[in-house]
């Protein structure tokens, strides 16, 4: 017990470690909440695109002497709007459009970064520098992370219905375009909040892994949120503490831990499914069709919650 207390107390005895822990927890929770919507909507590549596309905004913000968060935010929005426009006005599929837009903007940002004079190291932009977070940076990121998380939690049922069935959401009177644009704004804000903590490369892992873990282990959206947030909190806490004792980078270690948690969740889900099959007298491993059926059944529980919200919304409109 004394060894465990010493293991935890030694790194937290330093102010920069306490600040790093608080920063990663705030960012981790915000990313975990949004990752649930990304996974269910199939927007994982969109998160990757926006996270890379903020680099030109950082360069432009530096040249204009404005806060970097403002440049990153509008650059991310520009990427989202460009992807939507090209998808609607060309025969190219959405995944190809995303790859073209985010790689082009990322390359533009790298070219611009090499042409400006700044004391910001490129590795800190790409992979973050959570141990060097200043109080001002922490306040800025905390306001963005807390604000976006509260909005997502408050509107989670509307966003959930829009995620599964935008047509149904429009029929019951929900502002579909506002919700669509709102998701893009929240995505950009979440990435901006995580920028200085984990960088524009590793943030994509924190935007996908927690939601994927929750999807594997939960059959309702609220439980999926709880599992995702729990995985994010554990990985952030363990990553900060272990990075101090192992003398390694904090953000990459957090991502490694989330990858390990995903592996454990995958094995656990398979073990639970196998136990249910054995209980039903099915000794053979399931076919691909059975696995697909299981995934559909898991999604059906989430869709039932969305449909229930739609029914309640219809009743309110009828009144």
C-alpha cells in the first residue's frame, strides 16, 4: 500500500504534473463523449480529416497575431464545409474527398510552418506538449472542453436521433441542418481543446478509441457514454502517472493505453458472446452472418432509444 501511495504521490507532488493530469482528464472526457457520436455516425475519417486540417489555421493565426485556437477552429470548419460541398457536387466518394482535403490542407500547413519564424516546435504541434501547458493555455482549453461536453450531453438525444436517422429527425421537427452543422462545430472545438495536450496527430486516437470501447461493451447509448468516459479517465490518469516513472512522452503513452483497453474490450466482448452461445447449446463458432446479426442487434438497442426520443418529440408537437 505504501508503495502504491508513493507511486501516485511522487509525480503529483509537482505542479506541472498536476496541471498535466487535469488537462488530460478534461480533454479526455470531451473526446470520449464526442467519440460515441463519431463511432455511431461513421465519422471516424472526418475526425481524422479535421484534426489534420487545423494546421494551416495555426500558421495563419500566428501570422495575424491572433489566438491559435481561433485559427484552428475556422480551419477545421473550412475543412468540414469543403468536404460537404465536394461530396454534394462531384462523383467522388466521401472517403476519397476527405483524404484529398485533409492531406492537402495538412501539406499546406507544413509548408507554411516551415516558412514562418516561431519558437513553437513542430513536434509539439503534431504530438502535443501537455507537460509544458501554461495556465493560460489550460484555462482556454478547459473552457472549450467543458462547454462542448455540456452541449453534447444536454443535446445527446437529439444528436443520437440525427445520427441514426436524419430523415426521421426531420419528420419529427428537429432542425437537421443545425444538428449537422452543430456536430461539425463540436468536432472542431473538441480538436482545438485537445490540440496543445495531445497534438493534431494523436487526437484522432482519443476521438475514436473510447467510443469503440464503449460500443463493444454496451448495448445502450448512456452505458456506451459511461464506458467511453471511464476508459478515457483511466487511460489519462495511468498515462500521466506512468509517463513520469517511465520517463517517456505522456500523450503517446495515453494512446497506447487506450489501444490496450480496446484489445481487452474486444476480447471481453468475444468471451461474453461465446459464453452466451455455450449457454444456448451452440458450440460452433458463429459465422460471419451471425457476427453481423449481433452487431445489428447491438445497434438496435441504441436505435430504440433514438426512436423513443422521436416518439416523445412527436407527442410534444401534437400538443
